[in-house]
C-alpha cells in the first residue's frame, strides 16, 4: 500500500511551469495585432497603386514605416511562439531541437530581412 497524495501522483505527469506565461504572451501579442493589422492594412493600402518613387516617399515618413516594422516584428514573434508550441507538443527527440532552431532562425531572418527592406525604403 502506497501512501501518496494526489499531488505526489500528479508530479511529473505534465508541465505546470510555463503554460500560463505562454498564454499571457500570446494574449498580449494578439491584442497588439488587433490594433496593428488594421493600421497596417490602411497604411499599406494608401501606398498601393503608386509608382516606385511614390512608395519610397510614402515609407520615408515615420508613421507608415513604424507601423509596418511593428506589425512585422509582432507577427513574426507570434507565429514563432505558436510554431514552437506545436513542435514541443508533437515532435520529440533530436528532431524537436532541430525544428525549434529552424523556426527561430527563420523568424529572426524574416524580421531582419523585413527591417532591412524598410530601412532601405526609408533612406
């Protein structure tokens, strides 16, 4: 006969450490995207139909460039966090570590390339 409490039986059966943090991080980034995506659509829509010098002139202004940069960063980090969560849940072993590295590298590469393109347009 084992004298184990319910808590002792449940230890080690699941994570009780980072779920709440991940949930709140996703809620904050989702709330930011609720604001940023419509702003991006309206500012990007204003640049549609312009010729190349017109687009460069448009993104040389600070507001459209900052909105585009913030949207790019938040979307990339939000997608990275969700992809990492799916990998952690469904892929195990060495493949999990490799995929986590690939997802992080792809997200940061996308952010770097997007910000580089915005800076090139703004200057």
